């Protein structure tokens, strides 16, 4: 018998070698208690959270929590059914209405996660004679959506408008084309040149899907994302998003103005063949989304935090994923996995949690410490964070 696990041997060995040095497992941390969007107790110690994607700090919003509790009391703990059978409650309709209002779009379809939204929409829209044009730094859920479908996949270099245009021109005239982009790319925290990308897509007869997972709530005048900030939201055919970041709960969605959009509810397998979100989750999401419509002050404070952390880390001479802060993600580049893991642990010991990211999730084989800021981080906390980076950086030899 061939052991089907043998393909994982190199990864098992790499992990064992790393842990043999006495390092805490960076992928197995337990949040023992969570006190607020920015503070948790980890290993018995007060820890500032800087790796949660909880951009707008909605997880402890009193209105959001109250809405969840009421729904739990009134509708029970779960729907035990698909959206197309017994799993559509009034709360599912209400959160879809909140999304339509938030984006000022005609249609909204809620999935159980953002991962499933990409899986479902991409695999259902593009069929075997169609082409999907894909930025090579796309999120795993976008790649998996392509893998689930039958379309021809045409990758292009990250954020390279010319490369996209060239590839669009190469496919047969009249073929169905879907260009899949992200507003903010979450590994390096860089923003897509959507104005140009959408223009070349439209000139070449392609539909455009933008995943705004890391920009919803924060970027753009109304928090609708990079497509709004760059003035092209009306030319984008589909926006994908998640409830697991700025919205502060779990779930995913697609919004669109396409007149035939609603048919997707019957043909999209990751929507049909899974249970719908619990009533408490959709109630918290709807409340959160409606509050995000009026969160200009939070957005302004989050930008301040992002700019200050970026400038501070740069001053400490860390290498960062972007020259200027473009989003609420700031990626700190590490020379290798061992140093990255040591720095991650040194930060944790000092009371700071960030995400350690490594290949294959990262582009170009990079090891990164990914920091995601929250509108609820106080100015004092940003100061503390910079102090901890300075101390941990010196202790691990990352900076002098
Ligand atoms: C760009 C992007 N799309 C989709 C997702 C999936 O979202 P969810 O956590 O709701 O499954 C993520 C999550 O990290 C993401 O970064």
C-alpha cells in the first residue's frame, strides 16, 4: 500500500526541524480569551492583535452583538438547510438587502464563506469554452474556483496591465472572458491598478470580477472598496466579499447589477449544496454592514494608523511590501522562514500577535510578517507595537 501521506514528508520534516529548535508553533496559537478587537490573552499574556483582518473592529460592537443574541433567541442556533430549501430565513434576505444598499447594487447573494463565494461564482460563470484571466498573486479561493470549473485559465503577471491586455487580445474573438482581480492583494498589502485593468478588460469584451475582501468598509468614500476609490465600480460586473474581515463575523457574498444574476441561485453548486449561515451570523452581519455605511471617522483613524505604522517600521529599517501604505495591511519582509519564525515568536513574547506567512501562500517564495491594522487600535497601541518591533527586531538580528 502506498501511504497517501508520503507526499507531505518534506513539509513534515521542515516543520519538525523548525519546532526542534524550541520555537512555538506559529500555526497553532490559541487565543485563550479575546477582550476586544485589539487585545487577547495568549499563553496567559495580554497580547495586542495585529493580524486579525478585523479592520473596522466590529466584532465587539454592542449593536452587532445584541442583534446576534436576539436572532439566536428568536430563530435558534442554525438553519440546518440549504438556501434553496429550508435555509433562507428573513435574516438572509435582510443581510442581502443590507449589501445591496451598501454597494448601491441590484443583486446580492450570500454564501457561507468568502472562499465559497469565489468557488461558486467563478466556477459557475466561466464554462469550458470560456477564458478566465487571473493575476498570478490571486487568493487560493480564486485559484480553487478556477480548478472547480472547466474554463481555460490564462494567468498574467501581478498587477501588470500590459500583460493582461496582451493575453486578452490573444483569445478567439467572441469567446466568453472573465477577468478576476482583487482590490487589495493581502500578502503584500498592495492595491490593483483597477482603472486601467477594468478599461482594458472592457475594451476587449471581458466581464470583470473584483474580490474586495481586504478593502470593504475601509477603502473608498463609502467603504465599497478599491473599485469605488478608483472610480470604476460601475464598470465592474461582480464584486466578491467576505464577512470575515471588516464585517467581523463569517460569510461571503457576491453583488452585481447583471439583470440575469438571480439565476445563479439555482445553478451555483457551492451555494446550493451546503447549509446556509446561522441566523445569529446573518443578523450580526446585517447590523455591521449598515453601521459600516456611516463609519467615515473609523476609516480616517484606520488610515492614520496604517500611515503611522508604515512610516515607523520603515524608520526602523524593516523592508516592507509596499513603498507607501496602500491599505490596512503592512507586510514586513523576512529573509527566510527561520528568521521569520524567530521574529514572530519574539514579538509574541513581547505581547504582539502578527501573521507569519510563507510559501506557497506568499508570492515569490517570500516569508512575511503580515500586520493588519484595526480602526480600534489606539494611538498608544500603535506606539507600543512599534516599540515591540524595535525590541524584537534587535533581539533577532533583523535590524541593528
Ligand atoms: C482575497 C480573499 N478572498 C477571499 C477570502 C476568503 O474569505 P473567507 O474567510 O470568508 O472564506 C479571503 C480570505 O482570506 C481573501 O483574502
